[in-house]
């Protein structure tokens, strides 16, 4: 199931640009503030049905925005693919520009839904679109269209691998990471190649192989395009690896590099897109990294990150992770009772995926080691909310 706010944001942007309206012009038509319209389009605020109806009227959209707020079902996914297939069949080519446009839009929509949609719910949609890309590989098309289709397949395969990692499905994750890497190699797409290495780094980091995580992160930086997002993400991943290896000096140096790289990039139109680096993430990565390194600065940064994310309201998974970071920092500061409260907030949010559960377990173990009364309550909360894996 794709997050309705993400679908709404994508459709709102498409309709606004199609009508050649600025944020201000649309705000005047819909009797809303300019900043509110911009927040809706960038996924920072969630629309209500009343707002959707008003914007539909202003954009003469015949209910298309309101329709995005309805939950996506299997039938909707079938209809989505049927529409793409119909568009393909009515064009002169077996694989037209219009077909590829629709598939790219679907890939972007799913990458944006990743931040808010449970992996077991997003995976079926990604799987079916990747299957459809596979059906088109042997269809008649130009060389340019063939390359573009393989790039789309690379992004879908990479996202599918990431979802399998989140679900702790190691074999499937490895298979689709290999597929994405092969497609990147065939098309010469360095950004996808770098993301494959960065994703492998994250997987081995969560499994405890910190030295390999460092090496893979550095390999990702070596192949990543200078102006892309992967190089920033891979640098941040290297910092996490150094933190787990206990090297505070290298950790700090790497965080400084992340800050410099992030400072050179403007905020993306859709900061929730998993493969578009948002400079706003830099604080969150610093909080995680410093907490893992046991740095006293981690507590203040983690609290700032939580406040910023809760004010933003669009990234519940990142809020949960930030509460775990804060819990770890509080343990290091000798505040196990506060650590227990922070970890409980993260766990009960339901936003801790299986691949990230080890971080919760680390805080739980620290609270138990402190021997405080809250340890039993936290353990019971954890047992009730531990995410399931689908092997």
C-alpha cells in the first residue's frame, strides 16, 4: 500500500505544472497560503479530503487529487499496470517514450513511499512493476529506449533489494542487489552502481561486519558521480562504520565531509525520495553516528533532530530511529530511565523495521544492564511490537 500523502504530492505537482501555475497562483485560486501549497506538494503536510476537493476544483482536475487519498489495493495496482500497457499498445513502438515516462513516475512514487510504507506492503507493488519491466526487455524498441528501460529496471531492482533487507530476507536481497548492479554495469549508470554498494554497506553494517561496511562505503564513493546523491549517502555510511569500529577521530572527520557535501546541495523537490539526498538528513546521520561512537554531543543533536522531524510530520520512520539514537546517547550519559522512555516511544510507533531492530535491542540491553525497574516494562513492550520477518 502506497502512502496517500506521497501519491497526493506527486499528482498535485503534476497538475500544477501542467496548468503552468506557480505556488502563489494556485494558492490564490484555492484560497490557501503559498507555503501550505508548497508543503503539500513536497510531502511535508498531509492533505484532508476537504483540501483535496478544493484543489481539484481550482485545478479542474475532476477528482483526481481526492482519488489519491483512497488506499491503494491490489486492484489499483492492476489498473495502474493495465493503463501503462494500454498506453504502450496504442503507440507506434512496442516500448514508447510514454510507457517509459509512466514507469519512471511509478519508480519515483515508490521510492517516495518507502519512507512511510511498511516494507511488506510496498514490496508486492515493486515486484509487479519489476516483472512488467522484464516483460518489455525483449519487446521491439530503439537502443535509447532499451537503455532507459534497463535503468528503470535497475532502480526497481535496487528498491526491491532494500525492501528485502528491511524484512531480513538475505537471499532475495542479494539476488536483487546483484541484478541492480548488473543493470548499472550494462547501462554505465554510475549512480545506481554506487547505491548498490552503499546498500550492501548498510546490510553488512546491520549484521555486525563493520570493517566490510567501511570498505564498501569507500568503494561506493569511488564510483559515485560527484554531483549525485549516492556519494553523500555512502560517506555518511562510512561515518557510521567508523563509529562502530570505535575510531572517534575518523568518525568526526567523515561527518565533516558529509556536512561539506550536503552543504553543496539544494533541498530536493521531494526530500522523502529514498534515492535523492536531502541535506536535512545531515543532522539525523550525525546523531546516529555520534550515538554509536559514544560521543557526548549525540544527546543534544538527537533531541534537535527529533524536534525538527516531529515539526515536519512527514517522516515517522526517521523519528523512530532518532528516538533510538537518543536512547543510546542517554545510556552513555548515565540516564537509563530516560533511555527506556525514548526506546519505548520508538518501538511502540510500529516504524522499526526488522533490519533496524538490532538498534532497539542494543538500547534494551543497555537498560537491562542498568538494573532499573523500567527494564521489565521495556522488554514487554519490545516483545509485543517486535517486527516479523518473512523469510
